C-alpha cells in the first residue's frame, strides 16, 4: 500500500509556524488543502532556548486529525520523549545525533514499534557522524539553520547548505541506503525548485512558503509548483 513516504517532493508543514492558539482549525485547513503530513517540533528548552509545543498539545491534536506526524525531537535526553511520542502515535520520529549516545539502539527501538526512524543533524555536524547507521535510517534530516533560532528573522541558511545536501545524497547513494533526505530551516520556493527529486525528498515548510492566514492560497501554490516539477522531471526521463 502506497503511503505519503512513497511520494516525490513531500511537503511537511511545520506546526510551530501556525497559529498555536487555533491549531485544530489550522490543521483542518491543511487537510482541506490536500496536505498529508505535519511536521511536529518537540524542543525541551535545553537543547536550544525554545519550547513552543508541549507533549500534551501533540497528544490532543493526534486525536483530532488523521495526518501523519513527522516528529523532529530536539532534546538533551531522548528516552522520555521518545517513549511518550511512541505512545501518542506518530508516524516518523527523528532524533538528534548530537545528543544520542546509542544511535543504532534508538533507531531499532523506534522501528520496533512500527514507526519510521531517523537522525537529525545540526548545521555544523559532520555527515561522518551517521556513517555507520545510514543504512538503518528511514530518514536523515539536515538542519539548515541553527535549531531554536527560527524566530530570528536575520537567521539565514548556512552558506554550506548546498554542499552538505549534495554530500548526503552521495552518501545515501553510495551506501545503497533507502533513507529519505529531509531539509529544515528557511525552506524557500527556490530550495524546492533546486533540490526536489534529485537531492531532497522531504521539505519542512515554514513561514517562508506558507502563511497561517492564507493556508489555502499558499498551499495551492506549493502544490502547483510540485506538480510542475514532477511533470518536468517525468518529461526529462522520457
């Protein structure tokens, strides 16, 4: 059975970029716009100076939508949060390599519950960190800005973002890994047009691409861009 994870150029709108006082309404609008995946950032206030969402909020939202939850865990200690999120019922759970002493064990633990598992890397973390677990990852998430600082309008993607994305694609291909590549941080229309298909599988969509006050319009534009990109790629493959 085909799932959202089998599609090309997947959009994962970031929950924290929407109206946090009206999440259920905002999620309903995303559903109506054809979105199938929701990016959920969980920060513990220690990993970085931010804590926008609590577990109970995610738990309550889980009962109100059928969207797949794509969770990005940013915590100093992962075990408690992983256990809670698995019990809530998420479809993908990505934790940070920088804070996990036992990456292979954690990947196996998550996958053992029937949940997609992956590793996230901060901008300056070397890809060599995941060299021996890349085959066991369902997804590798690259942060293109420093975690917890998205609220700083002056924070831009790191200058080596493109090089790191392409290096990761080479690693995935060379190792025969089936891991999807997901990028997060100031994702723009230009990023989508440049990397979709050949380099990146999942784009975490934030305020640069989608407006919480104009979800139908901005999501419609993204869907049209995605359709055009896929048509162009299909034509190029003929």
